[in-house]
C-alpha cells in the first residue's frame, strides 16, 4: 500500500531544502556585494567629524569587521558615487542631509540599529536675547522661516549646477516662491534701512537658507550683513549680542555642546529644517537596507 505518510515526509524535506537553498542564495548575494565592495566605505576628508564616526561604525558593527574607509574628499566621494550609479555598481558612501546628492541620485540611508550615527537632527534658528523687543518684524520673519528637506535639497542641486552661486540661486528661489515668502512676511511692517546681522556656518545648506533670509529682509527694507564663522563663534556672537541671529545650528547632537555652553543667552525659535542626519548610504538598486546586511571581511 502506498504510504501518504512518506509523501508528507518527502514533501517536507523538499520544502526545507528549497527554503534552505533560498536562504543560502540570499546570504551569498549579500556576501558577494560586500566582496564586490572590497569591504570598503567611500568616505570624505580624513579630518571630518563624519570620517571619525564611520570609523566608530567599523569598530562597533560585526558586519563591518575588517572593513576599511577610503578617505579623500567630499568631491571625490561624489564622483565615485556618480560613476558607480552610471554603471549600476555597488558602493557605500558617507552621506549627510541636507545635501544635493539626495536630489541628484536615487540613494538611501542604511539603517543604523546601533545608532552610531545618532538620531535625525534639525537645523534650528537662534536669535539674541532682546531681538523680539528691538526688532519685532525681523523676529517674526525669523520665527517663520522653514524649508521642507526635499525642497532644500532641490535648491542645493540647483546651486551645484550653478557652481554654488548661492546669491543667484537664493534670488531665483525667492522669485519662484513668492507665496511662501508672502506667508513669512505677512503683517510685518517694512523698515527703512534698519541693520541686521546674520551669522552662518560656511556649509552649503546654511549658505542657501541664510542668503534667502537676506533677500527677504532686504525686500522688507533691512540692511543685511552676513558673516560666515565657525560654530563656536556663531553661538558666542549670538550670546554676546554682537550678531542678531543664525539659521545654522544643528541640534541636538552636532552643535549640542556649544548650545549647552551658551544656553539661556539666546532664544531658540525652533527648526527651520527637519530631517537632517548623517550616515552610510547606498544606491537604491542595492538590495540591502541595513548596515547589518553587510558581511565582515574574511
């Protein structure tokens, strides 16, 4: 008599072998990706803060054991990223937002379950104490300034294509977004040559947003001065009242130490950009989602 029990056993074994085979295939595929990458992260400048964080990730993640970081410059990293995407090749790069790379290329961050790269941040607006009383119109505008991250990154791509002429790109953006500007300035009385000083870190996103703010203030009759400074000087300038405002602080991690040092000596108006972050990114066609999907070097 034919045994249905035997059929069940055979079927079960066959399914187990298929499942095991699929799992092995997926594992081999991931391993091959890591091998194809030569267990290398394409980084930026050797002295950059993110370069140090990448090294921390290599030390902390078992999946990155034996990996190396190739450092050179942000420009070299972006060239390598573009070349890899043109040829649909795998690559893992140091990435940060806001940046035009996310508008130019279809890329994604790898999940960071150990939070080596920290939580998402925001870029906040800070003003000197007393600004609301001294310059209520300027205070109102500064309190309203806000950009969605994809909008900002598209503007940064425009800047990249125009050789980072932020003044021109900011003017074009203001001209093309008159409705948003009108919301920022609604009910604000124009002034006649009142002076306002804005300090900024010399980073691309902050250069764009501060130049937009400059144009908006000039349209309201203000005489605007922009001063690029290091982050520590930025907080000191606002806290001392030497400057009026800044749209540049990254919180809560990047500039958190400076924020705490001068806390109470300035007013935080809240985020002007949300979703800022750093991490490792790959082209979206790569079938991995997390740093833990990579494989250690043998």
